[in-house]
C-alpha cells in the first residue's frame, strides 16, 4: 500500500498458482498472461482508495472445453466486471435509493468515492423491488420517460409511502393486468385520467377510488365554474331589474357577485383610475418611474403607460378574470334563494 498524492493505492493479488476453468471445472497451471484490475473501495479519512489487483490468465487444459483462456475469479467481495468493490456499490446504491442521482453523486464525491449520476441510476436499476401481495391502499399516477412523448405508471403503497412497481406504459391492458394480480387492494388514490379510472373499475370493482387533494380542488373549481355559467342569465336579469327599480339587494355578498358576473367593469375602472391617479401624484412629487413601480408593486411599463396616457381613457377589458369561488363559498345558502 502507498499514498499517491491525495489517494491511497493498495497493491494486491489472488493467492494460488493455478486457476479453475469456470466452464468445465478443470484446474490449470498453464499461465497465459497477467493484467491489473483497478477497483474503487470505500474511502479512508476522506481519501479515495483504489485497489490495484493483479489477475492471472490461464489456459484450459481440457481440449474438449469451449473455453480456451480464463481469468482468476474472486469468491467474494467483488462483482464480475465491476470497477468497484461490493461494499462500495452497496453504499452508492443505498444513497441513490434515498435521494436523486445528482445528489447521491455529489455526496459520493465528497466521501472520496467519485461516481457519475448515470452510475447511480444504473446501480439503482439493478435493485429488485419486492412486490408485496398484501397491499391494501394503493396510489397510482403517471411519470414521464420523456416529457410530452413517453409516459409510464408508478404504483405506491400509501401505507408505507414506498414505490412498489413501475409500469412502462399507461395502457389500460397493462394496468388491469397488474391490478388483477393484487386482489387485496381496498382503495386506490388516482388523478383524473380516464384510463386509470376505467382500469380500476374493471380490475377492482369493489375498490374505493379516491381523488387526491390537488385534483379534488380542480374538480371543485370546475364544478363552481359550470354552476356560475348556468346562473349568468339569471344574474343579468336581476341586474336589469335592479337598474329599472333602483333598489339594491340587501345582501352585499350577493350584490358583489351580481356586479362581477354582469361584467365588473365599473369596479375595475374605479380601481384602475385610483392607481393611475396615485402613480401621477408620486411622479409629480419627484419619484422616478422605477420608484413609482416599486411603491405601487406594478410593472415599469404599466406605470409608464399610466403616467403618459390620459387618465380618463380606461379600458378595463370586456372579459376580466373573476374569482367567483371566494364569493360564492361565503354565501351559498342565500345565493340559492335568488334562483
């Protein structure tokens, strides 16, 4: 062993003056050649350790054997064709299973065991995922091999939070086949993909299908938008009656919804007019346009337009973005009475 710069090099060789043919099992003393095999090992005091192992090649003495030349093989501690020891590969694999390939590569380099992110992925891909048949609560979602082009399906045990299997497609046939092999599943958490809902219904008709929190919020917002769209004609009629009778609705929440549904242009115009006047006042006080934009939390171009243009010319837009949910959820029962 010697220290070569910032690394440690260990010279070693396999004991024995003969070799055993891996095909026919015959012993041979006829030396053919030798070569060195460099292996990475776990670091010592944060210094990389390299094992320079002398390997002998022998000629097979069995004339009937298809293997003519073979190398000495190690019984334990080293994998065939590997450039690292088993314990080094095990450490990299464990880190790669707990974090991303880039992060595990970065940590390995700090520990004196330099590897690339691709190596971390290859070692992780060799791991056997034990698929347990007693999964009760499953999570299913898609993931991208190549975003926008090729997708697969990931299956997660929701009780342990660990991935149990990967399917290399989103096809209904593959998903149904996997689900039928696990009949003990009681519930499945999924997104809104139609292929998943149909596959679960077909393979596990008694399983409860659960929408995750994100898609539950999306479903709720879509439902509210559909209801608002159906109520727009009625709200416009109430607005027209309000103009003719000049009577305001007593509930301010409902009145606010009606104003916004009818267009909301008057409210938006007033807000925009206040911003324009405030921007002009700050500019006349000696503030630069950049400073006015920072004070009002607006874009620089917007402030320039407000200062340079006529404040009486205000275009609030014909189709403003309106947040109906915050209003309709606050007065759901009273709003229903106006239908």
